[in-house]
C-alpha cells in the first residue's frame, strides 16, 4: 500500500532575472548615510567587537559545533542540543548567533544564562554568554533549545490512522533581498552559528523517533547511518554558516546518481526530485555545466554535488535547492559564493554579480544610469541588497569593457578563485585584489555602482 506523500516545506526562491528587472525599475537605490568600517574589519574575524553600556562584547570564534536533533514523529516535537567549542576574539563577553531561546546552557560545565542583545547598528539579534572571558582561550558551551516547527513538516498518515508517520526536516536557508516573502533565514534557526566570515567544522546527529516508514538523508557532508533511524553527518572545516545542507525526508523521491571526472577528482553527483523526468533532465545537463565552469574558473572545490529539485533557488557548498531552470546559476555558486565566500551580506553582490553576468552570456549591458547601493551597508547586514543580481553583473561587465584589450575580467576572476578558494572575501578586499592585478583605478566606479555615493570609510 502506498502512503500519502509528506508535505515538504516551501522552498526559498530567489527572484529570476525578469523579476529582478522589474524590481530594479521600481526601487530607488539611495542611501542616507555613510557606513563607517572598523579599521581592522576584513582582517579575519577582527572588527566585530563593540562596547555598549561599559560592557565589551566580542565574537565567539567557533572551531567545532556538534548538534544533536531528537525528532519525535509521534509526539510532533523536536529538540536540539549543541556543544560548541570556541575562542573569544577579544577579552570580553562572547556572542554568537542562535535564533531559538535556550532552555538550558552550560559554559565549561557550569550553568549559565544566555541573553539576547543587538549589534551596535540594531541590525541583527545576537546571543550573549553574559560572562567575560579572556581572548583566545578555549571554551565549551552547551545549549538545549526547541527546534522551530517552521523548520520541519510531519507527513500525513493513512486515513485510518491520524498519527503522523514521517518527517521532512531540511536546513532551508534564504539570504535574498527584503522585497517579499519568504523572509531571510539562516542556520541560526537550527542551532548555534556565527557570522559568514567564521569558518568551522560541524557534526550533526539526527535521531528519529516514532517513524513508521523509511526515510532518506541527503546532504553536502559525509553521512553515516549508525542505526535504522539515526544518522550522523560530518562537514569540512572550510564551511561557514550558509554552507551546510541536509534534508531528512520520508517523501517517495526519485534519486539519480552519476560521477563526473573533474579536474582534481571524481565528483559524486546526486539529484533527487518528485518526478523522474526532472531528475533525468538535470542529470543529463550537469556534465556539460561542470565542464564549462571548471574551464572558466578552475577546479570544483567540494567533495560532491547534491541537487534538490523542489524548486526555488538557494546555494550551499556543493549543494542546491533549485529548479531545472535555475540549475546553471546555482551550480555557479559552488565556485563563487561557496567556493570564494562572501564575508558578510554587504559582500554578497560579488558572487551574484559574477553568476548573473555568466547567465547573461558575459554580455556587456548598457552602462547603468542609476547608481547602485551594493555594499554601503552595516557590517552586520546579512541579506543581499535588492539590486544585487543585475547591479553586480553590471560592475563586472564594465570591468570586462575596461580590460577588453588585455583579455577581459574573466582571467582575473579565475585568478581570484585560485587565490581565495575556501576563504571569505569582503568588497574592500575584492577592490584591492582587482586593482593590484589590473592596475585599474576603480574608486569612481565603485563609489557610484557599489557604494551609491561616498565610499565606505574606516575608523
């Protein structure tokens, strides 16, 4: 007897280019203030400490996060437990990102109370350990917390039995611009995490209770099934908060697998979908896409590639939730976005610009008549700006024009990928890199089409 499909969570979706054009036409790209950056900003994790009310707050530099999820299908309840190894960047009260409110916490084995604070610009909510610690000392934080019901869906049971029989639990993230639902969401809704510039290892233990039908786990990490209803996932140390992907599901999905012989290693590819024709069509496209992208930018950076064809468009490190039409763009992000990583939201225009310009066939569109604000934002800003796709593409198209006599900007992007692969980059570091490689003076161009006016200052 076949069971009804569990309803899968609604996927996030980035706006397609046609929609982006309409949005750009409707939104005025202006800013009423000039962002001031700390002088040491962009140098690793420095520049994130701040003092409010006489208390020095400092970033917790994560080294390893171990998450345990208890997913009780019968009780329709899920809980998380985290063990976080970290070092304070400076002497002060450490903070990290965690959306749920903790039900219990310990620091180095002693109970503590966590509290919510805001960054100095009031952009993001942070979770403070509320205890002063010395810089660069090793500590362990444990946290118990509820897993938001919005993060998972329990599958319907056969009509004769009203109890759910399965689950769909997916790390669905979305970093798009704030022009409509769904609202931006990040890994901190699933457990303790950090800013984009922080890279750390993660291990996940998934324990499924009360399920009466088989489940499958898809991920961009290395998975092991330790018991019939228990799995572990290990992720590499170069991942940052937007890199991690997993989906544990009871949905009866079609799975296709091939291996692509990449420049550095064979790349296992997994594609899964509700319909066989979708999975087959994507599997057929991927070898040519991999060949083109490796030839353009360099060797693929990740151990594997996983494609979830439930629609939308969101990139992870060696994985994507997408539709067949957005596949090429999302795969490109495994080079720029999750190969070379944006250090913050105000640097996310870099990878979107590169991948959108590629979508347009590397064509040179007309010079924009309206300034863009792609990076004149607070360093705490996480979402991409509204005009990130076409505004970013216009920047690289203009660079292509200025470098036409010497081969264009694409050789510089290939060099950038080789030098910055597996590392986070800021807008200012990109500007410095391109200036050094090409000798171009780009201050006026960046002031107009990246900062939308006066350049971002340091203090």
